[in-house]
């Protein structure tokens, strides 16, 4: 059985590829390896590749959907490379679009003196009794105590030999 050689011209981006087709064993594949030449340089379009037939194939865009109904998800291209010279860089951005909360984590205010909860879509940041930020938060109104705030906890230490009235 005689095999005939032929040539095939394909366009890959701005590059024209001429492939000489030669007889090959039944299981061998002649795949191109110049995937970088197929890149459009935009991260958000995914990584393009060169098929076994020498044609550029579109990439699969990154999956930026975080599954949260309260975020608007977007793919952001940070650096766009020239076509055929790189993949570009980027990231997924998740912007909160809900007014209110879904769970307690949405209400975290960073204050160790509050209990943060979400109730019916509204944040509640309840103050913990006895918790303090400053010494003024611990003032018990008693002249015979030394008020202190240490690691968010108030203390009111009695002052020795302190009196309120002459009889004391």
C-alpha cells in the first residue's frame, strides 16, 4: 500500500503554519507544542492551546463564581501581555452587593467587646457586659477603687486605707 505525502497550511493567530504530512504509525500523533504562540495575553479568557492539528483553541475562563448570592463576581485582568508572548495575570473579585447580612460572619465588626450576630438580615453587635476598651469604660463610680481595663476585662481593686467619710 503506497502512502502519499501532502502539505497543509493553517493559520494560528498571525502565524501561518505549513505542516508536511508524512506517513506515521497508526497510534502516533503529530502534536504542536507551541502553545504560547496561541495566547491572547488576557488572563480572563483562559489559557489557549495549540491543537494537534496546529489550530489555536480558545481557553476556558477562570471560574470566579463563589456561590454567594450577595456578591457580584468578576474576572479582573491585572496585566495583559502582548498576543503570543504571555498569559497575562489577573484575579477574581467578589463585591458585596447585599444590604444587610446572611450569616453571623457578615456582621463581624472586629471589636472583641461585641457579640456579632445576624438576625432577619440585620446585624446586631451587642456589647458584652464588663468588657472595656479604656479605663473610663470601667469606672464604677467608687472613689476607693482603682479602675483598670486589661485585655478587655474591667477590674476595680479596693484602695487600702481609703475612706468615704470621716468615721471611716
